């Protein structure tokens, strides 16, 4: 366990301690719940932080403008939300006393008919373009690592730092850049800032003439990646209709994986053709410089990107919010439809959260854990070091193995995006996340078993491909979906930035530690450890993930007009 993870766990020790003191108290104080799948997010919070998190004076999912009502009946565990004189039910608040036969599906939002799916899809695609730049860098670095190492005569530690530095700097970008920009200046300006940082970073890396200059380039790229990762997920979450939210937010990870494949292929072709040699430019510089291209395309079309209407409402700018909604609306949508959509976004209050609320609240803490758990299984090490861990084989064979891993990951992302909003019991993002994590565990175990066998290259490549396919079918794309769903609008920017910060710190720590651990022990031992972590992650997802398919963000948190309805099964 890295020091970063220890910091996370220690920061939540007061809640855990309170939970321990609360064990012997009356059941009416919110006892520990066991039917996690049925009980959804409330069970997730209790599992992660103990019952004291729900026994405090503030209801977890209550909007700050809403008074609370508590039921002390021992058979009831839900907190009823009151707005004006009418009591309304939050879909994530659930009655543990209800039998399985009495449970019915959540009341789904029917207020998205005004919105154009085609326009929203186009806007979402534009918003995730910067993520292609991030993915391209991951793929290109995997191919360019050896020539970079020779050019600057890097030590093993320096090589690991060049690889992992992007994620450390991305963590800083998520926390300092996006965390400061998202609430104050808006989601759109955060995306524009990230694009400029990615462009500057790509140029700086390509032109670097020393290790220090290379690190500066990676710093700029990392700040851009962190800002883009956090901003794009929040932005797409807030513009997407509830019936398509999972699929559209999953585009963030689809874009990353498309970039990874492009990075693998472009870097290999540039090296094979020695592109740039005629101008006395090393091929790796050409490959790394091309990482700025997706962000340049984003800047060309950014004029067509509307601001998030939910952010505008939160900042007391209803007229601007209405204009943003109009740019997402069907051509036949009436003015009354737009007004109704605007009203559904909740009250107009110029309120932002503090970092304490965003990071130490149960919602923010759970979002942080989701960010950490996603990266603890070592998938980042596979992306960066696949040519290193695959035994034997020519450079061409290892390239094909890399492309196979990247393609499997990309196909998994496409399938996940297609099935993300399915209401079928065996599909949907909750089921896919649990099943995908189990698949990651299996693939890592197979690789650990046969990684020392030089004759098992096809099996090992297949195991890595399976691992990345199942990761991309669930935990990869849907972690960011759940992170942005489980926190209310007033906390979302900072909670998402905090989760992204911890996600990138964990990813960088995994990547930085992989080569030293593999040298000290063996690749087989390291992948066996990852397999054990993946098993624990599967249990964590099964016990805590809520079912949020088809429910609007306002319904999830009681921030707007809530449709009465029983809990999701």
C-alpha cells in the first residue's frame, strides 16, 4: 500500500472511529445495512464510512436549501426529504424494510424529450477530444520509451519517472487547475485551458534538449490531462439526458482508448519510416509532438461548445442557462419546453462548496474511493510496459501485442458505452462494472501463472488483452460515471477533482513502482498481487455501487423536481 493510499485512509479515520463507537447503539440510529445491491448508495456510504455517516445532523443527499425530516421507526432506514409543504422521496434513499417482492423500478425521468440526442452527442464528442491527446501520449510513450532513454541516457528511475510523471502532474492539474477553474469560471473555460496546456506540453516534449526540459514538457502535459479529465467528465455528465448519461460519459474513456491505439500505430509507423530523419529530427520527437493535434482540433471547434446549463443555474445565471439549453434542444422544442427543462434543474442559488465539504463528505469520500480502486489493479502498468513484460518476440511481435491490447481495450469501451444505460438486469453499468472487475482478476491471474514461459507469448498477449477488455467493459469507463453521479451539483467540481487527483496519484505510483518491483521480485509476483487487488475491487463494487440508470441528477440528490417512486431493485 503506497503512502498516498494511507493518506486517503487516514483522512477518513474519524468516520471509521465514529462507526466503531456506534456499533452497540439502537437500530433506529441507522444500523448497518446488508442488502447492498437493493439499498444502493446509502449502503455504499454505510459500508465505506460506518453508520455514523448517516446519523449526523445533515442528511447525506439533502440539498442545503431543504429542511430534513427523520423517521425513528426501527424498520425504516430512509431519510425523507421535504421541500416546501410536500414530502418528496430521493431515489437513492431506500427503505430497508421493503421486501424484494414489493420493490419496483425507479421512477425514470421523462423530462428529456425536448433535448436533441444528435446535438448532445456532437457536443460530447467535442468535449472529449482532449482525452484523445492523453490516450495518444500513453500509446506513443510506450513505443518511444527506449529511444528517449538512449537520447537522454536515463537511469531506470528516470525512465520510470518520465513514464509516470504525466500522472503525477495530472493529479496536480486535477486538483489545482480544474479544481480552481470549474466552479469559478465554468466547465467550458476549464476545457479550453486544458487544451492550451496539452498543446504547449506536446511541443515542449518534442523540442526537449535535456532531461529537465523533458520533465517541464511532461509537467505541462500532465496539468492539461488532469484538468481535461476532471472537466470533460463533469461537463458531459451535466449536459447529458438521463437516458443517455452513462453512454455519453463513457465517451471520455472511449476517447482515451482511441488515442492509445493511435499512439501505438503512429509511433510505430514514424519509427519504421524514420519520419523526420531527412530534417535531422529524431522520429520519437515527431511522434511525441503529434500529441498536440487533437487539442488543436478542439480549439478550432470550441466556439460551438455551450457552457453547462447546470453550472450556469448554480451561478444564478438563468438566462445564459436557457441559451445553453436551446443549443442542445430539438428544433421542434417549444419555448415552454425549454423553460420547463430550466425549472427542472433546481433552484437558482449562487453557492459553491468548500474543499472540506467536497472531500470529507460521505459522497465526496465515496467518489474518492472509486477513483483510487479503479487504478490499484495495475492496468496502467500494462499500457506502459506491455513490450517489457511480454517475454521474447521481435519488435514487430511486441508492437502487434501492444495493438492487440489497445484494440481489446477500445472494443470493450465501445461495448460499455452501448450498454451503459441498459435497464436489462444482466447489463447496465453496475453489473458491467462488477463483471468487468472479475474479468480483470482472471486475466491477471493467468498472466501471473505463465509470465515466465517464453513459449507462451500468444497466451500472455491474450491474457493481457482479456484483462484490458474486461477493465474497459466496466471499471474503466464507469468509475468516472459513478463519481460524477453520486455527488450533488454543488459538490461535483471539487469532489470530482479530488477523485481525479487520487486516481492519477494511484496510477502514477503503480507505474513508477512496476519496474523496481519486477526487478526485485518478478513480473509474475507483481501481477499476482494485482490479481488479488482486483478480487478485492470486485467485492467492493458488488457491495457498494448504486443503480443510477435512467435517473436524472436532480432526482438522485433531491435538488430539483423529484418524481415520487419506490426504490430500484
